[in-house]
């Protein structure tokens, strides 16, 4: 793996010279994308002891190099036509993944066994954990890391982060429920077991506030086992007072507590939010 990393880093230094005619360079990059596609390599990893996100910048460099080295191709599938540089992922049945018509995942993404994709999209470099549901019109952006037993509800947008290569991607922990039309972007993180109420926008600059204490517990990072809704906080400007967005923790669950749908609906309705 060290030799492969060194080869990618060398290609990256002279990327301006590369083109789709560089077959040897493409072969090196292809090896990296195949490893991503099989789940043997990750764009980013989370340290189980510290929770820190470690980015494999050279892997993201390989993805960016692929866009330079791959030639445009026309692909026909029934009545549909696509023109792109990167093919779609294949072999879903063998991988134990259910993919409904209208769903697609790009080569270089990895779906663990038990994943279900409704009509939705998973981009290159992303990883989706076992038994996760990617619901209708949900999207998982490039290099995003989504855990196991997660429900990405309808219309959820999990942002992609490719550039700069050292930038941390979005990370969703295991056992999370991401409510309909939520947007989680710019390397934001959602801790294990957390629930995001419908329509929440979480980015690296959005403050996460504890409703019980009024304390800002971080920006763009939801602690594990939290139920969080979209809210606003007042800010005064010369033109008047305005409500700026924040993410509000309205409930803390016990570690390992399963999401009881009836209780969640009650909590979210209490705060004026549905799933």
C-alpha cells in the first residue's frame, strides 16, 4: 500500500501534465479506485478510541486524478443515456445490497451488505455501512462516511468533500436517524445513535446548542445519542434583529438506547418538528 500511495503522490505533483492518454497513470489510479470499490480502502477513518477523523489525503488525490485521466464515455441503459467519465458500480446482488430502479452508485463507492438504496445516489469515495437505508431522493456525497444501521430519510443530502484533499468529509455514526430533507455538509459530524429532526441544516459553522443549559457544545458536531432540531438564535445588526440558524439538542438518550418511533414522534412534535 505504501508503494501505491507514493505513486499517487508522485502523479499528484505533476497532475497538470496528465491526460486521458496517460495509460500507465490511469492504471495506478484504477488500483486505488478498485480498492475503494471493494471496501479495502477508505477516504477517511474514525479512531474508535478518540473519535478523531483521519483523512487519507492521497486517496482523495487519486479520485481527483481519475477525473483528469478518465475519458468521457456514452453509456446507454434501456431508454436512458449517460455521458460521464466514471462508470456506475456493479455487482450489487453478490455484495448483498438491494438497489431499486432509479438508484445509482458510482464506481469507487462502497456499500456494505444489507444496504438498501431506494431511488437515490451514492458518489465516488463514499462508504455506507451495513443495513443502512438510503431512502428516496437521498444523496451521499463523495467521500462521506455513513455508519451501519442508519436511516437517511427521503430527500436527505449528505455533502461531499473532495477538495482540498486534506479536508475531512461528513461522518455519520452508527444507528443514526437523519430526518427528511436534512442537509449535513462541509465535514459536519453526527455522533452515534443521534436523531436529526426534519429539515435540519448542519454545516461546520452551525452552532450546536444544548436546550437545557443554553451551552454551545460545538460547531457542526452533534454529540452521540442526541435528538436535535433546527432552531434560530437572535443576533442584532444595524438593520435589526434576525434569527440565525442553529442546531438545538432537545433530548439526550441513554447510550445504546434504541430509537422508539412513537417516543421520537412525540418529542419532535412537542418541539414543532416532524420526522
